[in-house]
C-alpha cells in the first residue's frame, strides 16, 4: 500500500557553515550596504549584535542569525508562486532566488 502525501513548503531556511566567522558584523547597515537586503526593508525588532550571536529580523519575515560557526537565513514562503520558484531552485531547474525578490 502506498501513501500519497502532499508536501507544502511554508518556510525556507538556509544554513551556511563558516569557520571563525565574526557575528558582530551582522547589522542592518552592513546588509543594506552590501545589497544583501533592499534599502527599504524595515526592522521587525531591534537587532541583537553580540560577539557570540547576532540576529536581524525584518518586517518582510526574513530573519538572519549569525554565530561564529554558521549563518542562518530563514523566511516564510507565503505565496504559491514563491513555493513553485523555491521548489524549482532546489530541484536545479530554476534561477536563484534573491531576497530582494520577496
């Protein structure tokens, strides 16, 4: 007997492993100046920037966490079109997703 289940992507998280990464450079100005996020994105809450950990959260739902050994990007996938696009990227048949496209 086979069970068919539909998987619905609701959140996307990407973890980048790094050695000796400095979490204190993660701040809204750095992210905007380097075009990692658009200039007009607003903070959802005050950023946390300490030597062991940093967090920046935007009202668009994108959260970026940094620790000495990893950086984590986390965002909800709200629309069906975005789910299809992320699915295409993950399967290797679509163009990369840029945070500014959200």
